[in-house]
C-alpha cells in the first residue's frame, strides 16, 4: 500500500489529499497540522463575514469522512517529528504549510505599524496570535490585494453588519470600540494593476455609515477592477471617510515623541506628499515564518514549477508558489501536483513504510473525531448573531477534545 503524508491541512493540503484519493482510493493519505484543528487559511485567513467562502470546508470534510484521509492535529514538524522521519515513513511527503509571516515593509520601527497577517490572526482567534493592537485615528491600509480589502471592510462595518459571522467576542468588542477617524487604502501600483477581486470591491458598496472616494483612476477600458472602483466613488451612507489612492510609493514615516507613527511620506502621482497616519496596516504580502527553511528548499528544488523539491518530497500552494493565488487557483495547483505524485510514486519500488508510527505513543494527537467534537462545541456555544465561537487556545482545544471523548 502506498502512503502519502501531507503537512498542512489548509486548502492546498486538503485539495491535494482529495485529488490523490480520487485518483488512487486505496492509498493511505495522512494529513498533519501543527494546530489541533484543521483547515488552516480557511479558518484563520478568510474573513469572518465571508461565510460563503468558508463553506469550502464542507467539501474538505468529505475528504476525511468519505474518502478516508486521516487527520493528525497537534503535530509540529521539527518538534514532534522530523522531515527526515516523515520521508522515511512515507512514499511521498507534501509540504503545504503556507506562508504565515508578514513581509517586511522597510519603513523602520514605530508603534502603530501593524502587519496584516498579525492583525488577522488576532482578529480571527488564532491560538498563536498576539493581543489585538491599538488601531485608531487616521488609518492607512497599505496594499492592493484582497487582504487589504478584508481589513478595510471589517474596520468600516457596523456591529449590525457583522451578523452571522464567526467573529469572536473579543474581536467584536475591539472593532466596536475602535476610535477610527478615517480609512485610506493606499496602493503602490496603478489602479489597473491592483490585485483586488472586483467582487470584493463591489461588496464595499453595501457598507453603511461611510463616505467613499476613489482617486487616481484611469479610464476603465474594460478593466473590471477599475470599473468596480469607479462605481464606489461618491457613495455616501454615513460620516466615516474611506479613501482609495493609487500609485503612491511609501518613502518614510514620521513619529511623535513617544515613537508612534503620525505621518506617512509618499511619492504620489503629483510628487511628494505627507499623509496623516496614526495607524499603518501593511498588507503587502507574506513570507515563511521560519518554521521551515522554505526559501532554501524551493531554491534547491529539482522542479519548483511542478512542486517537486526532491525524490519523494513536494511543495504545494503558497509554500511553493509564494503568496499569490485564490482558493480556486490553489485547487488547480493541487490537482496538477497530485497527478505528478501519482506518476512518481508508481514508478518507485514498493517498500514497507511505518506511516504514523513515527509519532511517539504518548503524543497527544487530535484526530478527526476529536476535531468534530470541538466543532460541535464551537457551533453550540455561538451567541445570537454568530455562527460559531472559536476555541482560541491550544490548551483549551486539547483539554476539551479529551473531555468530550471521555464524557458519558
């Protein structure tokens, strides 16, 4: 029997498992995750008010409940098991751990500068997140992608507009208390090159309590993103100012005596400008957080384009391609990778593999059944107006999964 290990249970990991088991139903596919819960980016990266996008987890559930993939949560590569041990125990190992670190903005250090990755982890109850930061005053979101739009939308929404989300109580209270005066989304590229999904831009037109302006727009010329942005300009449903600007290269920051950012210097379309800025949220992309030496692995890959790092070792999703691509694009990437793995593995001689015996017997693994018990707790404790309240610490996840297992 062939054995495949996938490290990471986010979209790319689940799509790869799905494609492998569709092609070879008799194979063993084990999915490991450092967290005690599955789904990675869908759980901790997709905005809480985008439950339609999060519904992809229903498809992923079938991978474990119908196709036979096995989930091993609370397993950290490098701490609980080495990459070498996995490679010795499986015919192929797929690294699908994504990219969790914020890319360096290069503007220097100051309080009031917040990375989008760090902020979303805090907002979305990631167990390794830091405390929610002090976001206030004139807020600039630096970035031209969907993460920037997510944060802008959440900061602009009223409490009523967050109904039916899975935003937790701490994040809900934090958003309600934010003394935000204005919101500017600042793009370094021209509007026509922005990476926003036009659907997400059009969604901003439904916001209540905002006045939206969009500047530096060229003629649409058939560009759907520019068309969507132009349609936002002039919407006025309330007093909170929302401004889109493009073609502005950050050149430096100004701080007060306490070291907090108070201004952002930019090279704008008409020359140098100084923009008031009490909080700068950088949404300029992601990098490896250091848990795996991703850059070295990809640089030395036999065929990085198809995801083959070395014989029996592969990379999927953002871990391979860098921080770009939507969930559907990563699905296509995973299907192609699964085809490559099937071809490579079937060309190998059949050997005896130890599989999950690489883990110590005493290790506290959270399996699929334990996750489903946690899932029931989260949905069952949701207050009115929320579809779930996430368990936000590893300690509680592990404790509750064991308590639920032993309950009468």
